[in-house]
């Protein structure tokens, strides 16, 4: 395209640059052996503006058109790779296709570009800030905007938490600019319909990316990134660091109402992603988070220009509302994951992507894959090699697993030497084994956001 050579917007350079084609490829080349028990799809969502549609002066990484990449594995083989733009109206118009059916909350044209995964028998793409989720076919074609069969009152989130005990999804949602005075806690039942909504009044319009869910509490991250009216009036990405605003976490008892929230002040910071959270034996709430000192202060085009995220443990005492913070790891890292069965429960291991400092065009955004013992801070690092970096590590427990870390890590790895991508599979218990499999993809997977393993069964 050449555009990326001409612009200084770092979120359009290197592997942040979009790809221009939708590709379908079968029987992909593999080095090593794909574990035969992996029967299903690895899917991943991220921003990918259509060629020529974004102004590099103002393009914000969070706002690009949505593109999902997917890889089907089965019988020890990599059957297919597909990447597809999700059909928001602008994408459909550009491709000469009819608009997809379904409701768009607030008349929004945004496609959900942040997460993709399976729930209630469907494949969902999701975003925050008032966007309506989309459902996708097995082959990643857009089916429709889908507000959980019309049960979702406003927007949703890209980071719902799955509660294995009830089969439900829990999300902290907001809708800019429609619901300026509140966020909403939304629970979606196992049949895919909203079963509960709690309005949480807010003085400001805050950006809420994620939440935590323990056995007792739904946790609100109320942090000082708020709507900046100058940016909003200019119709740019409107959220910015707000030094005048306090920061706090809120513990909403899972059966409670907004008035029951236990608000606990913390030092100003921003958190996109908690690694995990749980109630400890003393009645405290443990929150492990990737913490930034600041967000969208000087860098208003994306998240990586103001501070580097590091892994912290916050121990919240609901009785006296105190929060004690300790650093688990001071190595810059993001996109934390854990074993699926341990959400909201005590756990030992997290998996993250090292974040490289600076956003040079010839350097991958991400670096090594980390495995962290969150109790000791001890970190193992898998080095993907010179000029190579691994994005979000998706953990899949092995069949009949006997330990928390007895699983596979599925990682999109970008190679800046060849400007190509692979899906790499690691053995989470044995980094020394090297790559269990390297699946060569027919094109780059641009750095983006979140994905999941969706088993066929
Ligand atoms: Fe996220």
C-alpha cells in the first residue's frame, strides 16, 4: 500500500499496518506436530482499516474496522486459514455487499474489533463503548449484529468473564455517548440472553475496558481516563488521561445493587486487563493487573506511548477499603491469560506477551512469551528469536490435564525479518521443548487485540 511508509502514526507502521486482502488457504504447512487433540478453531480479532479509509493524522488504533483471523486445527493438521473483515456498513458498502441484519445500538456503524470467541453455540465478535456484538459463521463470515436476541439494553464489552459454575457471562459495559451518567453490569445466561442489568451511576464518562469476577464480587475499574470534549467535538477517539479525577476500584456484591458497591481509592493509573482475581482466605479480594502509570496523556493515537504496563497485585480489604499494591513483575507485558477453569479462583500461573519499548516500524510490538508464577514472581521466558515476537498467549488445557499448567499455548508470532506470521504452539509446562508446532500462515496477522480457542465439541 505504501501508506505506512509515508506516515508517522506508529499504529499504522510495521505489524500494526493493516493487510489489504481477505485470504482463504487450505492444508497449511506445519513444522513440528499439531497436537491431535486440538479439534476446533483459533480465532483472533483486531483493527484493520480498509485501504485508504483512515486519516493517518488522527487514526486511533482502537477504532479501525474489525478483521477476524482464524485457523482450523484437527487430526493433527492445520485445515484452513481465513481472514475476514466483519461487515459493518462501511465495509459492506466498500465491498458492494448488502448490509447485514440485526440491531445497531445507537445507530452505530462500528464493527466489534476487539475480541472473538464461542458462547452459547455461536461465534461472537465483541467491542466496548456501546457497540453491538456480531455473530459469525464457522467460516468467519458475518451473520448479523446480535444484541443477545434483543435482550441487551445498550452496549456490551469485549471482556466478559465466563462463570463456569453458572455458565453465564458477566460484563461491565458503557456506551459513549448515549449513557453518559452510568456504566452497566450485565449478566448473560447460558442460553445467550441477558438475565440481569445493574445501572452504576457515574459522574464522568469513563473508559471501562475490562472487569474482574470473583466468587463474591463483580469488580469495577473506575480509572481516570474520561471523555475529553475537545477530542469529542473533533469526532476523534474521545478518551484521554484526566489528572483531576480520582481512581478507585469498586466491589459489587454479585447479588447486590449499585448502592452496595464498596469503593476503594487507589493511586491514579490505568488498567486494560486484569490477569485474574479471587477472594482469599482472609476475605480480601486479590486483583492481578497489568498496570500503566498513565494512559492517553501525550499519546492520543494508541495505548503504548505514555507508559509501559507492568504486572501488579492489588489486595483489597473490603472492610476498611484499603488497597495494598505490590509489583509481581517489572518487565513490560500485556494481554494476560490464565487456564480457563480458574477464572475467579486462586491460581498460580499467568501467561503474557512481552511488550517492546518504542514502536519502531522494523520491530515487533511484542517480544517473548512469559509464564509467570504470580505468587513468587518467578518468570520463564520463551524467546521467539531475533526480530520475532509473540502476541496474546491463549491457554488450552490438555485432555486429562493433571496440573494447572498442563496445557498448550497458542500464539500468533510475527517475524519482522520476513514480514510474515505463524501460529506457534508451545507446551506450557515445558518451554525448553521449543515450538511444538509452527503453522505457517499465508499472510501477516497484524498486531491486534484478543482471540480464543473455540473447540468443535
Ligand atoms: Fe482488551
